[in-house]
């Protein structure tokens, strides 16, 4: 099983109001320079948020939602501190409810 960490918010907040694109581009550039494999993804309307473990969390996120997921907990912690108004969480996959962490609706 793989543990995924995430920040989630409204799609508008993550893709329009915050400079997330700039942060992700810089991280991609850094990974290429250091020959590191990408371990983060931006998902619009991610299906994993429909899991019962996130029922309370999802009620706090305006629709449509978006999330940045990663296997790097430190990167998600950085995003939480940088973006402030985001929900955070984690999940292991695959599990009974989440078989594909990258599935979108």
C-alpha cells in the first residue's frame, strides 16, 4: 500500500486565486534538474474525496473541488503552510473505497 497526502480546496482557489501553477512548475523544474521522479499530482474533482473517511472534510470544501496529492508528506505540509486555506489529509491506497488515487469525476 502507498500512503498519499493531500491538500484540497475549491478548484477556483487552487487554480485561479493562488499561485499554485508557479509552485508546481518550479517543483517540476527542480525534479528534472535532480533526476527525481515526479511524486505529486493536481487533480480536479478527485474521486478519493468521496470516501467515507472524508465526509466531514468534504463539507468544508466548496465545489467543484481540486487537490494536490503526493507521496511526499513534507511537500504537502509546505503547501498547507503556503496556501493556508486548504484542507489536508491522507489515505492509503488501494483500499476498499479508493482503488485508484488519480481517478476524477
